[in-house]
C-alpha cells in the first residue's frame, strides 16, 4: 500500500426537514426579520473579536426561540444515539445569525480549550428564509476527516480535504458534533434587503458540569 494513502471519514450530520411546521416556522421568521431591523451586531469569532476576513455576518445573541428548544428536546434521544454523544444535564446556548450579500464564515470548529467553547457537546443550526428563497449560496459545508494511513506520512493538506454541502432550507435543522470542521459558503443576496437574508439559529447543547479552563 502506498505511504501516501489517505483514509477519509465523513462526520455524522443529522438533518431534519419541516422541523417545526409551517405555522411555527413563519412566526419565528417574522421575529427574526424584526430583530434584523433593530438589534443586530457584527458577528464575532473567539474571544469576542470581529474579523471580517474570517467571519462576515450579523448576530443577535439575545434572540429567544423556546419552540425550537422544545423541538430539539423531542428528538434529542435519537440525536444522542446517531451521533454517539450524551446530552443529559446540558444547557442550551444559541443566538440568531444573519447572512446577507457577500457574507460567509470560513472553516472552523465550534469547540475550544476554554470558556463556553470547551463545554459544547452538540451543535445545531436551524434555518429560516423567505419563500421563494431570496438568496443564493450559504450552504453549510462539513469537511471529511482526512487521516494518513501511515504515521510517517505528512498531514493531509487542507485544500485536499473532501466535504459535503447542506442547503439552508427553510424550517430545516442540522445536528453535528462541534469538533467537525465546517463553514458557511458565501451568500449572494441581490436585493441586499435584510428581510431577504439567510437566517439561522445557531446553537449548542453545553455541559452544565464541565469546569471552565
């Protein structure tokens, strides 16, 4: 076998369509559009830094969606089984993220060595948008793990990784582990109207007992 052989392992992603139903989804979209017109701030990366070369969008960390949390609770057992994670005694942390024309988020992980990022056990992203979809792009790209089969091999070049894209379909939700490398592909929104944005409730179920480092 070649010493350059690479084993590619796709991370598990669970996607559910028509998650909350038409009425609940439309009500949440209206709330999201209202927030977009009043209380958004530039999205941040680690340590609250704004860096538009890595992440360009706007967010509201105070946005509440109790109906979404109820829906997640209903499917949590199957998520635990499918993704191999225990989410008992967890606390949700989430907010609204809004991508408009030219917005994106480069490849990253949701886990970190300290603070709230060290407590994240499960990532979820719930999508909302107008109908018909008023923007293009904005796919969630989740990268496969790429591991050399021989320990003496050099690490796999980042640009050589493979991936799968998931469309931001209205009233759909995706779940995956926060260790997965993922990105938001660039959004094209010709109107530039905030109401035509790619809306997403991004969040995590976080350990309530893990100590911050």
